[in-house]
C-alpha cells in the first residue's frame, strides 16, 4: 500500500469528521441537521476502518494516535450523546408528558375513582347495618385487635422499616398492574380490583370508626395514601383504556384502537411506578412512626396531595 497516496485520499474524511465533531462539542448534537448526523455516523465507521488499517500497515505512531483520538471523540459524541437524549426524553416525559396524559385521560381516572368510592360506600353502609358483613371482609384477627384491644396494627412496621417498605411497594405494584392487566378481560377484572379494594378500605375505615380509632388511622393513611390511592386510580384508568379499545374501538380498527389507547395506558404505567415507590417508602418509614405527631402526618398528606394535583395540572408553555 502506498502510504502517502492513501493518506492523501483519506485525509479529507478525517478533516470533515473533525469539523463536525468540533461543532457538536461546541453546540451539541442538535446543532447538526439530519443529513449531517448521518454523515457523522458514516464518517465514524469509515475512520474506524482507517484506524484499523493504519495499525496493520504501521503507517506511523503519530497518525495512529491522531486517528485514535478522532474515533474516540466521535464515539463519545454519537453514543453518549444518544444516551443524553434518552435521559432528556425521560426527564421531559415526567416533566410534561405524564401530566398531559393524566389530563387527557381524566374521564377514565374519574371512572376508576368512582368505582373505588362506590365499593367503599357500600362497605360502609352494609357494615353499619350488619356487623356480620365486616367479618366477611376483614380478617378476624384484625377485628379482635381493634375491637377488643383497642389498638391499630401499624406498630408492627416499626423496627422493620426497610423490609416493610419494600414489601408494601411490591404489593402496591402488583395491585396496580393487576388493575392494568384487567383491561384485557374487557375491563371486568379492572372493575373488580377497584371495587374490591374500595370495599376493603370502606370496611376497615368503618371498623376503626366504630372503635374511636379513626383519627390515628387516617393519620397513618394520609401521608402515603396521597400518592398510593391516586396511583391505583391511574392504574385502573389504564385498564379501562385497554377495555375501551376492545369493546368500543369507535372509528378505529380494533388493532389501531389498541395501539392508540394502549399508548396512553402505557404512559400512565410509566408515571405510577415512581409514585408507588415513593408511597411505599413513606408508608414504611414515615406513616407508622410514633415519633411524628399525628397532626404532622395529616399536614404531610395534604401537602403531598396538593403538590400532586398541581403537578398533574401543569401545562407546557409554548
């Protein structure tokens, strides 16, 4: 191989790659047009091949070193730049995309919330009318602890906070994903999950209310419930969206409806996972803590819920 002729033929590519890299390093990858980005990737592959050839033919230590630096710069910008873009996309989703999805699916969220509250109201009514109903919903051991010992059960979390927090988070994620997956049953299982969980919370709330333990009970529920319950409602909305695509595709083909409504459902899923993790942490460490006065727990719950409402109603400025 004629080294000088080869260098003369390949050098314009090296200079062009260097020029593109200087622009990217100064102004970022977004400063390039689509054709220039393709050119950058193509030149990177080409110069990488030149580097391999120069090593094989021993064209000189200085040239090999220069090509090595050039390919390293290109690699960093192409691959790490794409990673930065991916992270920026994630940040943008949680900053603007998730609130927008919540606003677009507010009707489904309201329906999921209504199903839950309907279950809670029915449990409250039947429990007050017939004490036997409570024994069908609430474990007997829990009833005895509240009714006979006049105690709540949250103290069992104290001392095992990390284990309790992880277990709570996993359980909440299971419930939420069950509500989402229930969409493929045309929404039947989603409705069941929401309604049954409403019955559970309604029966327990009635039990503590009947035994004058409502204030400490809701002090425990408020901090983490401000995130946990909305997350479950969002999950229920995701399941209802999938059910809508199956049952009422409207102007879409059923496959297209599943893509459209499934996309909204998946965005709700991405949004609720951090909510459940944060809620599980609060429930494991803060909510049951005897060191935190109960009024502070109520205030924390109100503050968290207020911030959630403000966040979900934010709009991207054009």
